[in-house]
């Protein structure tokens, strides 16, 4: 569906965003120039991991939820882990250094690559890479110029959730949060991130075809302005922008929110029984998370061991089920009984998802006669949208 940018263009397109983040954090630049390992050596005895909550569980929160101990026993690599709440926070933490491995969503991966904060990954050194779904490999958000920068973990769609009591008939389109949002004024919810601009672009692809949008992460200035305008109009009807999924659960259970973007795990966690989800007819954005190795990793051998271990079917099944997303391989479904609910391995369903990809100035849709709006401008516009 899209064209992978060259590494030089990628760095140029993200330079402003990287510089801004460096200034905000007051940190030094990365070492850069990393190459993929050609072979593995002795493990170093420890590995430091930065990840979304729920990705690195050692039993401390729940003794029955532990896939870290097995890794430590098998490899001799002691795990220390830190969690983050947003991709922007993770970027800042990676700038600070001290992590060997990071689990990154597509709105973060290219920023890490452009800033030389992560290294290419030699997937030939990973036994479990071969079994990963092909539609998750070598994509714009985890590879550059055909070079892999990590291992796919789990994936999912940003679905439309609605209260079956308040939203009737059952919606089939994102129009209920855009053109018809005033019907639910004050009770519409939206994901709190600049990458949400792509959700508006997905809607415009279907409803304003004259704009010529073919990739929601490849927006020229006119296309970008149209998406921003749509979101500014939506703002009057938004009761809450969410990034903490527990707060969204509470909002739907209390009735403070009745319609908006969501994840399957949120629907699964709601106890009131009066909500449902749908992948709208326009398609949806989504995420495919990637395990990446820091370019300055002090424990690269343990890092490779972790990437291989977390991609193993039984462990990947446990980790993705706990988080609430589809696993990365069909073999993992042998250890889960809910793969059908997450449409795991359904390539047709996956084709309707526009996975988060960092916007860059070289248009990801292949256009060369126009410059696209990069992520730094998306960030500025998001602050204007929220007011």
C-alpha cells in the first residue's frame, strides 16, 4: 500500500522532530552508525527493557502472569524493565539511554531509527522469526530500505466502540464521531495523540475522495489541513481525549462516553454489557508493535535472546493475550482460545488496518512531486486541535 522511504530521506524528514525532542529532554545525541549483528556471543547476564505496560510481566503483579522467569532461567539474562505511557514518553526515555530493548509502536519506530537510537536486527539469528505472519514483516514502520529494525510482537485495530443504549442503530461508519458527532455532543471520545490525525484522514479518504488521500500517514499540506479542520470541528463534541485505557473503560461504564475510538481489550474489559465494537466500513488505523534493540545496547546478546524468546509461540501467546491484542504468529494461537475474536492471522481483516507509521516529509505513498507533512508538524497541530 505504500513505499518505504530511503534512510537519508527518513532522517531529513524527522530531523526537526528529533531536534525538538533532544532540546526538550536536554540529552546528548545517539551514537549512530549501528549495524546488525553478524553473530551472537556469550550473554552478558542482564538486559534492560523499555515497554508498554503488560509486555514484560515477572509475576510481581500476579504470580500466574510471568514470562520473565522462564527467560531468565533459560538464558542467564536478568531482566530489569521500565514501562511508559505514550510513544512520546518512550522516545524521551530512549534519548536518555540505558535500555537494551524497546517495544515500540509504529508512531515511534521511525523516530527511533532516524535518531540512530536503534540498530538493524539480523533476523537470521532469531529462530522464531520465520513463523511470524508475513503481513507484519518488512513494513514501513519496522524496516527501512529492506533492512529490518525489529521483530513484530502483537497487533490490533483502533476500533469504533459505542453504547448500545445510546447509539442506535448500530453504527457502521466513523461518521458518528465526525459528521454526526453533534448527535452525541460531550460524549464522544478520541485517542489522545498526534497520530490520531490519521484517523481523520482515513475518514476523508472515503468521504472526500477529491482530496486524493491514499495513505493516512502521507498527507500533503492541503490533505493535512483538511484532516486538522475535521478534528477541530470534532473537538466541540469530544468529552474526553484518552490515552489511559482504564479511564476509557470507566467513561463507557459510567456513560460519560458513548461513542469513540477504542481497542478490543477495552471492549473485553467493560463489565456493564452495553457496549459493542465494529471495524467501520472506511477501515481503521491500528498498531503493530515491534521489539527493537538499542544502538548503544550494553547487552546486545541478551537483547537478541529476548527478541527470540518473546516471539516464541507460547510466550508470545501469553504476552499478547495479557495485553489484549492479536499474536504475531499462527503457532501462538495454539496457546490461546481467543484468536478468532482478535482476527489473528486474518490477512483480509489486517488489510483494512492502516498501522501507525511515523509521518515523514518524503511521502510514504510514493509521490515525488509534493512534500508531505512530517511528524513534528502533526505534533504542533494536535496541540492546536485540543486547544
